[in-house]
C-alpha cells in the first residue's frame, strides 16, 4: 500500500509541475501591461471610463503596431463601452485580435460579451467553449463570460 501511495504522489507531482511549467506567464494581462506603455495608458483611461481617450491612444498605437492583438482587443473594448458603439468596428477589431492570436483569452471573453449585446447567444457560447479549452485551470475570462451568459439567459426567460 505504501508503494502505491508513493507512486500516486510522484505521478501527481509530475503532472502538476508539468502543468504549471506549461502555463505561459506572458499571457497575463498585468505582465503585458507593464511591458507596454500604450496598454498601461489605455488601462488607466479605461479605469476612469474615459472611453474616447482610450480609443485615441489605442488607435494611434494601432497605426504603428497593427499586428498587436492586445491593442485591437482593448480598442474594440473601448468602442463597445463608449456611447453608441459601432458594433461593426467592434467585431472587426475583436476579429483581428483573434486572427493575430487565436488563443487571446481577453478577446474571446469580450467578443462573447459583444455578441450578447447584439442578441447572438450562440456566438457568445462558441467563445465560452473556446475559453473552456484555453483555460486549463479556471480563468477570469471564462468565469466572467459565463456569468454574462447566465445573466443574459435569465433576462430572456418569461
């Protein structure tokens, strides 16, 4: 019995250390923000709910770095949160973020929320399913989109 326990313990430790080694810390928002002054500025504007300011900063950045998925994602977010959002532009930039980085968890969450804004529950659920595959352990993007979908469905029930 002792050998079985040791074997199970070694297997568990090997599995968990491999899983944590595979986790890409560079994917975390805070590490990307610290390394990118545009993201830091945009996050500060978003925290103040200065949607137009964030859009202006990110639009300038996109002119210089059009292949930056984070910039596309936050630009779309700032548009979506502002007054009278141009949803075609929102979907264009979330789509670009996901074209550049199909594993961008933030873009999957936010585009799912955008689909809820236009009443497309099936598309929102597709992005929740994508996050389910991307998040080895529970991640905030999956949790937040799932909550948004549950709230959306609750509002639609008679």
